């Protein structure tokens, strides 16, 4: 194991300023992944790089992590025993400041099928550079907690679930999480074949003693039932959309629970211009088999962006803004037609454009005044036997009243069999502005050879600016851009055959 001196993150600025790093030199194992780490305010914390040493026991595999600060200085590393079914991990920083390594890829090759199990996450304490298995808690139907730190095989889980269903006629289901304010929070319900009921939200103190319980959907069945979609939670309140269904008729309300008492602070009907389907789906946004981050919380409000539906089909975008002081809701929508027609003349009611391309949402950006930026890409190829293709990126910028202010079209070459030209984005200037990055293979007018360019697009004070950086690649070397600290971009240059795997920070001019 290559040893790296451990440095507390707060002291790293006093040491050498590093702008490049050789990932293959940081550890002796096989490099299996690296990702950026962000704190609870979405500021870049650093990076974690993972290495595998292979099977180390009957159900274990040896790994090593290396933590880099945002200047690419290595500040901590350690070997650890992970589960044999983990191929790699992805890191994130939790509300305690711990770095959680969550298994991101399964490895089915080193264990029998009947013994397969879901690998458990690992917890790094950056203050002491120690790592341990994450402990989970299962809330039982009898009101007790069960500690889980060893996974159960999938076969054993299925047998246990089947036995309980036969015995009781339902499965008791619960999920437990820790609260930033201290203690635990659980959701429980009974799962029948085609419906659930007896739902409860329960808060516990640090000693797992129940503080309060909120019950709903007590007598739910296939035709009459109640659901909750949690939108946001802070130390004071939990905000949810409560949906009540009675023989196909839906009603919605904004339920606000007091986090200290569990009492209803508000439960008012949502008198909205949005359709039932729009309200039913606004808490999440999936696009291109990927879940997008579709909300942002500010001191006085939180804002969500969802699809705007007619009865069944997507016809545009919907914005919901909830005031955290008086619990009022401001709902707005824009439709592909007519709202985007003056900018995209070929667009129809359902977001389709010329040559059967349609707008596939890639990202969204929320500003403090309620304005929203929506980045989409012209895409086609969801149908069977159709080659996936993408062309131009389209940026839709709204004002604070969610009216279309401008639409910017970024022309780029057609890409086939891939949907990865858009890279990532970052907020700038305390969240007031935004920058996003994409790449495009373009033909050089002199050499007629294609090479790829990095496009850096800033929206500062509502004004667009674009910078183009040519990226040269040596034969059989791949260069991949990645998120860097503000004002920089990280570039990874990689060649598996030559064991070349380096990252570097490049300063940007914006």
C-alpha cells in the first residue's frame, strides 16, 4: 500500500498547491472509479478515488480509497475490506461530514447465484481517517429496532418475505433514516397484493424512543387510498403533497407537518392550474433513464420543476414554488406550443421538432428570484431498431414569473449511438449564475479531420457567453472533462493499455 500522510481538510491550504495528479501512482490496486464530493451546500469538497485488490475472503474483497482535496492534493488513504459483491463505490458527504462509500456497481463473478447479496456501504471519518461498515436499522412491527450490518442473501430475503405473506396476508415494510437534527425517522406500512394501508410517519429521539407518529391511509384499499409525496424537509417542517383517491377521483393538498410535534401545521387543498397528472409526478423528474435534480431550496422558499401534462402526454414544463413562511403555492406552466414557437418554429404540442427529434431534458437550474433555466437536447431513437441520435442543445431561460425570456440554440454535430455530449454544470457567484459544459466532435476546416472541442457556456446576469477550447487527444488516449473547483475544469487523460490515468485542473476564463 502506498502511504499518504493524512492531513485534516481544513489545513490543506497551507501545503503544496497541486494542479495535476497521477491516479495510477496513488495506490497499487486496480483503479475502479473516482467521483467528486460535495458538501451539504453543494460546494466542491474534493474527490475520492477507489482501487480494488480482489478477493480477500469468502465474502470479502479488499479495496483502498484515496481522498483528494479540490486542488488534487492527496490528503488521506486507507485499505479496507468491502463486500465481495461490490465492484466499485461512489462517494458522497453526509450531513455529519462523513464520507459515505455507496456500492455503485455489482460484481456477480466471485460468488454463487444463490448466495448473492446487496453490498453494504462504508463510512469514512475524515477527521481520524478511519473506515467502518455502515450500520442500518430496521424498524419492526412490534415497535423495536433491529441493527443490520451484515447483508442477507436475496434468496433468504425472498423466502422470508414469502413466509410472512402466507402467515399474515401482507408484508410489513419500513424504512429508517437518521435526522440531521438528531434521532431517527421511519416510514411504515402494510403491503398487500395490489395496495398498501396503515401508513405511519414516526420520529424517534437519539435513544430510539418514539416522539410522535402521524398516521394516514389507515383503511386504504384498491379504490380508496391516500399517498404522500415528500417534497422537502428542514428542522422545522416537512412538506408533502397528499393525494386522496376515491374511485378514480383525485384531490391534492399541501400537507405541512411540524417536525417537533408531528402535528399538522397546514393541510390546504392545492388550488392549482396544473393537471392531476402534473401534480402526481412533480416531485421527481426522470429523463433519458436518469433521475434529474429537479428542485432547489432557498431561505424563504423551495422550487420544483416537473413535466406539464395534459390528460396523458407531456406538453411542456411546470414550476411549483412553495413559500416556507405562509405555505402558499405559486404554480405556473409553459407549453412547447405556443410558448417556444417563436424560438423553435418547428416544435409541436408534444415537444417534437424537425425530422422526428424531440426535446430531451438534460439539466435544470434554479435562481433565487424563481426564474429557471432548462437545458434540453434534440434527441431521437427511443423506438426499437432506431439508432439513437442527438444534435443541438437548447437552453430555455424563464423569468421570475416562469414566462419564457429567451431560448438559446447551441448548434453541434450529430452524435450516433451515444447520448453523452452534455457533461455537467455548476452554479457560480453564490448560486446567482450558472455555467454548463458540453463537447462536440467537429471537422477542422483546414485538415478536414474531426476533433472534439469543449464548449463552456456561462449565463451571468442573464447574459450568455460561450468559450470554445480544442481538446487534443493522442492516439488511443481518451480525454474526459469533469467537474472542478469554481473557475477550473478537471481533465482526465486515460489509456488502459499503457496504464496511463492522469487528472489535471485547467483554469477557465469566465
